[in-house]
C-alpha cells in the first residue's frame, strides 16, 4: 500500500488512495493471521469487508472514472460481434421463461463454436492419406479437438458439462443460418445459464490472453437471427402478459 501510494504516475495525476490507513490495518491483520495463526473476531471481518468495499468503490472512480459495481467480464471480450452475441444471450436469459433461457443457452453454444472455429487453421485436424472409416476419422477429430481445448487450459469435465447443458447449434457451410436442437431438462435454468455464461466468458478471455484471437467470423445474418429470435420471444411474452391482464380485468 505504501509503494502504491508513492507511485509516480498517480502522484502526477494528483490522485490519492482512499482509506490508506484502514486498508493498511487490514493488511497487517492478514499478516498476523497468515504467519502467527492469530484468530480474527467476526466484528473485525465485518469491518474489513466494509472498508474494502469502500476502497474499491472510491478508487475505481478516482483512477478510472468507472463505477466498480458496473464492471462486467463481458466488457473485456475484444471482438465486438462476439461481445454482442453474448449480450444477446444474456438478454434472452433475462426474460426468465424456459424458452428464453433455452435460447440464451443456445446462443452461448453458438458463441463458443464460432470463437473456437476462428482459431488459426494450424490448430485444425486435417487427415491426409489416412485409410480409415468416416466414424474413425470423426473419433480422431473429436480427440484432437479435446486435446487442443485442454491445451488452452480448459477443464474437460467442465467443457463436457457445458455441452451437455446447452442446446447444440449447427451452422451451415457458410455460416449464414443456424439450427438449434431441443434442450434437455435443466434442474435450475437461471443458475445453469449463469454458470454456462461464466464458462464461455472465462474461456474467451483465456484464449485472448493466449493470442488465439477468438472472433465472430461468420455472416452477420447469424447475429441477426439471434436478434430476431429475441424480438419474437419478447413479443410473445408481451402478448401473454396482456392476455393475463385482460382476464384479470374481466374477473374484477
């Protein structure tokens, strides 16, 4: 904290760290707990939470002119159209109906597939002079894909869970259309969606960091389909709500 407070760039900007003494006390208390196993009373923990929250809120406004609570991992997806696709997925899920959440999950699967397929071609599986059945080649292709994903740090169990949870989206050869397979039952659709979204965003950020440059490379019509589907769901929901209101008025 002392070194950060003396940072030349911050000093030149005239920016001061908020709550320096309070945060220093929290750090001192952490050292005592870590190195001396000194127990911490619940009141001290609560005080630390309050000061830490205030420090983050005030410092983010001072340094970056950003509301700390408005921060979202989605902001850091570099490709604009991938970010837009993920935003559409979230809007679908935010409607809250089973159909809308299903659509949101389908769009997450679409975003994952498009981003994965945009990797450099050297990562692809291109069998040459291989005498094998089509099924064997597909097995090799799947193994190659899984190994490539694991090589980027993806937990294969989480990936399997993601693919089991989301509807399968199929793009045609030029990526101008997509079709969605019916979703299996979910135990907790809103929570399942949140988990799947976090998995996709974390994966894309990880790929960005590794220089794989995930991007939306298919035709814009695919993005437009997602927008049209969202509009259709919203129209259907509004009609349903209006019908419920009319029934209620008639009952009154």
